[in-house]
């Protein structure tokens, strides 16, 4: 299960090597699923974007938070129920595909579902807020506070969720990461005996996997860098760490600790006076693994993140 932005692509471009690494993973027998918290685009639009980047993808390979939200609604309301939709076309399409009936925010409904939609009128947001305050059950596709755009990071659906929550005094049921429904929906649709969540964000991708008792692989091609990795709380720590998606098909040896020194693949890491020092030579994946092991041991023991001044990850 792969997150998209920061894992498969960054902005408008594929992460270097990502299409080739994914083909290698398929060749090794892995079922690839692409998951996204963005509820605005239907699966086929996401798959088309991936194909444009050289990544093999069909609509059935994509699972969105809109689909996960629709499943949550269906499980509670039953087929044919009316749901007020506040969001973009991808959310309406998912609700319809689940056998529910999408209606406007002023119509009779058993619930309201909200998702990112750049063209949602303010009057509809106000109407939904009042109905939620008055007791209408609320499902939110996700709570991401930002969303990447051609002009930089912009307010995401989480900003709208916070507005509605503060006005109505109600917390929604959340479908997207780090909540569990999106991961459960992906496993339901795609199968797999040993699901693996692959992501670049500790607070959503990795924390969501841990909360769902799933293994996870953190790749260092997106928002998580050295400062974030060494400060990761226990509930945000991945099962595996790799520089990029090549980690899907490489061996993940565990670092060994002896006399306070962590070693693996030609690298050694040690913390002295709160500063992390790394010596040796080897591959980038093993560098990240010894760094994580040494830093987390220090954090657990002292409650303080290590200092990393002067450390530069290998290419």
C-alpha cells in the first residue's frame, strides 16, 4: 500500500527510480495498491496521472479516502441511504459507487460526508455546519491540514474539518490516514496476506499503519528527513527504513548494538553528549537504519532527540 506524494511522485514528477522499483516489486510477486487521502479525484484520474509518469496503474489499483468514507457510511446506513455530500466529484462518485444516494447539503439525509473540494461554496459549508451541530452524523474523508498545489502548499480539508468541528462541537468519523478505514478498505479490495504500508510521513502513513497493527516502510523521498526521523515517537516508528522504493525488494538486515555502538553494513553510529556521530562506509539504506536505531534508543532513554549537526545522508 503506497502513499503517493513524496513516495511515488513529488509535485509533477516521478520520484527518480520509482517506476522501475515498482515494476521490480511486481516482478517479485507483490500486489501494488496506491492509496491517497485526497478525496477530490476518482481512482481513474489518479491512475491516469500515474501512467503519465511511467507507473503501471489501473483504477482498481487505487483506493481513495472517498471510497473508505463511503464504506463507513454504507456499513452504518445501508444501501440506498441518502448522504449529503460536501466535496468534489471524486467524493460523489465514491458515494454513488457504494450504493448510496448523494444529495445536497439542504436535502434530507442520514449523514453528511465532507472532503476536499476547491469549488465548494461557502453557503454549503455554513449549511453543513449547522446540520452537524443539530445532530446530523458526520464522516470526513481526511484531516490533512495542507495539500500540494501548483502554487505551493495550500489549506487542505483538515482546515475545513477544524472549522466545522469548532462551530458544531462535534468530532467526525475520519476515513483517511492515520485513521484505520482507508487501510482496511485497501486490504479488503486488494487482498494480501502481509500488508505493508509504504509512506513518507510519520504522522499519517506510519502512525496509521502502527495503529492498524500493520508493518510499514518509511522512504526518505518526501517530507521526512533526518530531523524528523531521529525525533520520531514510538507510535510513529516504521518497521523498515529505506532511502527510496528500492527498499521494497532489498533485504532489511537489523542493526546490531554492542557497547553503545550501532552497526550495520559498514556503518557505525554512536551518541555522545547528546550528539549523533556516524562513521564508516556503505549503502544509504543501512546509514538510515543505524541512525534511526541509535537515535531512538537515545530518545527512549533520555526523552531528548539527538543533535545531528554536521551529519549528511549519503546519496
